[in-house]
C-alpha cells in the first residue's frame, strides 16, 4: 500500500513541476540571426524566450545543421528567419529534423522576415539565370537587408503581429513594446542620418558584396570589391586592378565584415594608404554591437571616424576587437 501511495505522490510532483499556468507561459522563439533575436526580444520582452541559432561571430551562410539546433526547434512556438535563401544550406534540414508541425512552412510558427519587404526593398536581385561561375550569388537578392534600419521597422511590424497572433492574451504588451521599439529606432535613424551627413556621397571599396543596404541607406558608394566574385578570393591580377582603381579615385576607406579573413583587404589597404575598417557583420559580432540599436550606431560611428581619419596613418588598430568564439 505504501508503494502505491509513494508512486502516486511522485507522479503528482512530476505533474506539478511540469505544469505551467497559462498566465506564466512564455513563447519559445528561435531565430536564425542575432539581429532578428534582438528585435524580437525588444517586442516580446518577458513574455517570450529567444534563442538565436547563429552567433554574431558566425557567417550565417555556412552553418552545420547540428542535432542541438533541432532540439531547440522541436520546442519552438515560433521560428523567425531571414529568408532570401540566406539559410538555404542548413535551415530546411533543421526544420525537418525538429519534427515540430508548429514551425513548418505555411504554419503560424514559421515566419520568413523577408516576406514583409517589397520588390523595391530588395537589392541586387540578379537578372537571368544564376550559376556557380558567378560566385556566391543569391538568386532571390541580397539577404542582409537588416543593415538598413528602415527595413528593421518593417520586420518589427511583422514580428509584433505574429506574436499577437500566437499569444493574444498578451497582445497589449506586444503592441505597446512594438510602438516603443519603432519610436526609439526612428529617433536613432534620425540621429545617425544627421551624423552621417558629412560622409554622404563618399566612395569606398568593400571586400565582399555584403554592405549594400548600409551603403544605400547612408548614400555611400562601393566603387569596387576586393573579391574576384562573391565568395571567391581575388587573383593577383584583380587585386592589382583594385589597387590601381583606388589610387585613381583616391579611395581612402576599405571595409570588411568581422567574420572574413582580413589579410587580402589589409594588403590592398596598405598598398594604397587607405584605412581598413572591420565592421560587425551581425549583432554581437564585436564589442559595442550588443543589440540592434548599438549595432547600427556602431557601424555609422566607425564609418564617420574612418573617413575623418583617412588622411592620417593608414590601417590603425580597431578600437573594438572581434569577439572570440567558435566559427
């Protein structure tokens, strides 16, 4: 008899420990990018738990579809991803392995953040057929659209609406936080655009075709790329052509993302006396870019300083070093 009572008691404790009242339950949100996670956190606050599959130090184009990520997705109520085929090499495998109907394509828990963008919002969509000889080209267009904060305002609306749909009991909370986020970001955009007035219409060189949305927003122009083609390192001949172009146009700034090997870009910058500027490719990629707001501000501030310092000694050490972490 004692054994039966003991079993009943243990069963009761297990049930009590696993039961969570409706008012205390938080949505499990998984994002593919730290920037998307940051936006979701600002809107969802205490009523969601957010996990980003990629870290800021990782290039989201290349990721191993680990079982641990599948476990995260198995429990997720909402999956938010960049889309435009950024995660095409690994996300479909994770969704399949997660065995979670709530996050499959077409369900309420599957949110392609790029779906809020219009055709005009998407840059560099190739015309005609795309093949491997063109390099790492995205057929759907450049997927790094959150580098333009105006696109982040649109994505925030999309995330806010989906959180309300999935958890209507906290709709007021999500809607109020969404308004706060958009108000703060709108003010930040105005502040940064004013700061960037002095560098608008300036020319620079990029290592990789990554920064188009940022440059388009700030009215800067990339006159050349150090890579031969997207994802393909430069040949000696191409590198020399870029150096000659920079000397001809008096280019003073070269930018590269934090997850790229800077050696080739540094060679070019050193050869021309230009400033090499390493920028965080994502939120949390570098110290000082800890959420969406500070990420955008960091990049504008660094660009402004780079152009201001461009007449001084080239290639000086970054104030903020890359964060260490697993690639």
